[in-house]
């Protein structure tokens, strides 16, 4: 083994290109092609009707998704962000309300709250890099209506603690499972634990239809409001009544997306099983290396396996390890880059921190119905920033071979022997 690090002029362990991290997207084959062609040949691109009778692919996908998630209802929508907004509207969130979101999540989690004219309250994450239950408790006010745990980078949040807090304070829970589709927590599928769960089918996600999203729930009233809202208020399609439950928007999923998503859903477990197998091999090596603290996973069995995240003692050491691994042919990213704003970290949500709404008058932050007072600053979540500055992140693609994993392990051992 050549122990001279590649960053010092040595031979890198891996020289072959790394597979792209589009799990479902790279699994597209003739089955998706056939499903799309079926829709095109029927000329039924709209879920509710076409030139001749044909079953709806979106409806079929919804039924299957609800079944395997363990939910009473599933609603296909146009994106993961649309799923969040629709679920919030379904839960009755609006002006005067606060929703607690984690400081580490894609900006859409907070932006969806603003979109329904409510206030996002940003709470800390802990060593799971998901919502810190202690910070949630500290951020509850008389105006809190919803807790939004985000199952970040493939693992479940600490749902026992979060659901306990919600019950004690009579709050609703909307799970953002965009990055953990197919994961579970203590035997329950992520997204099906709270009052509603939201998923994304965007191209980066575990399964994909290019764009798209899903809302799941067991709540009869929430799904009625959600169906009505996402379909321009067309209540004759959701409630059987010609009178709208509430005005709506158009967040409908189309039949091409539904057809692709239905095929992809059948591949989800295979993708997750493959990523879990690769991740376990790499984690087993990392566990034995002094100086590395693995991200805590609340339920190891429910982890989707999409990535490995670990902490170093300092930001400088994390940067050094990340650069060295990258030079060895193992893409390993560090967080909190000043060069590339990461919209998964709250300090880059400038429009939120500056209290900008989707208008020029400051609503919802200036809404007369809001009686609370929210304050934002870049240093408001120091624990989150501390963890993220010391984090090294590695994707785990289902396209990796056993040989690839062997080389990744060899590179990790080479780098850590030299630098830790």
C-alpha cells in the first residue's frame, strides 16, 4: 500500500470516476420507459380525465404509497415544497402561528412556513443533525402550532421525544421526509408517525419522477383540506360538494410523473438495501478510528444508508481530512463552506433572517394577527454551527461495487493513519 498521501504527491487510492448520487434516477430503465409510453399512448396526461377512459397512474401511485407507508391517505403533488405547504394548510396553519423547524434542513422547510403566512422558529440540531428535543422545548411559545422534524440525510429524527413534546403541548407534527423516503423509526415508516408526512420525488432523492412530492396522513380533515387546496379548490373532486372547503392553488401531480413514480416505488427497497450494505461496511471501519465521532442515528435499522457523516475535533481537522479523502478519489465534503452557500444551513437563509415575506410589506412577520416576537441572527444556533463546522460528509451510492467500497475503506484508513 502506498502510504504517501495524494495531497502530498502520492498515488491516489481511487482513480475511477465516482458514480453520481441520483439513486432512483440512475436506476431508470425500460420499465419507466414503458410506463411513460402507456400514458402517452392513452393521451391521458391529466390525472382526472383524458380522451378515453383509462386508470390514473397518480391514483395508483397514491394507493400504493399509502399502503407501504402504513398511512390511510397519500396525495401526490407537484414537488416536495408543495407537499410541505399543502400539509401545513391541511393542518390549519396560517397567520399568527409559529412552526418550529431545524437549523439544518433545506430552506424549503422554512420557506413553506412563510408561504402559508406563518412564522418559522429555528431550533438547534444535536449530534443526530436532526431537531434537538431540548431546543424544541425551549422554543415553544403560546403561538406554536406545529413541530416540523426533518429526517435529514436519510435518518429519522428522535420521534419518541418529539411526539411526546407535541402531546404535552397539544401541537401537531408534520414530518419532512424528503431525504429519507423509505426509512423507518422503531418499526414505523418515516412520514407516518406524526399528523402528516411530506416526501420529495426531485431528481436527487432516493426515488424520483424528476419533480413531484407526496403528503401522507391518517387525518380525515387534514386530507380533505389538502386535496381541496392542492387542486384549485375543486371540492367536487375531493369532498363531493360543489362548495369549496377553501381557495386553492394548482399543485397537482401529472400522469407522467405518477407513472414514473409508481415504477420507482417498486425499486425503493432494493436501492435502500444496497446503500445500507455499503454504509455498514464503511461505518464498521470508522467506528474503530480514534478521533472520529460518528453521527448518532436514533434508529440504525431504519437508516436509508444514503450517506455517512462524522465529526472531527476541530473545523481545521475536518477540512484537512475532507481534502485528503477527496484527493484519494473519495468525494468527502465538509460543511459550512464560505465559497458555496449551502441552503441546508440556516445562516444562508438571508431572506428568512431578514424577515422577508413573499410581498413588500413584511407579511407574515408584520401580520397584526401575529402577537409573538421572533428574532433571528446568524449566531442564534451555536450548537448547530459547531457540529456542522466539524462534519465530514460522504455519499453512499447504490452504484458502488464491492471493489469500490474496498477502495473507499483503504482510502479512509490511509488518510486517518496519516492525519489522526
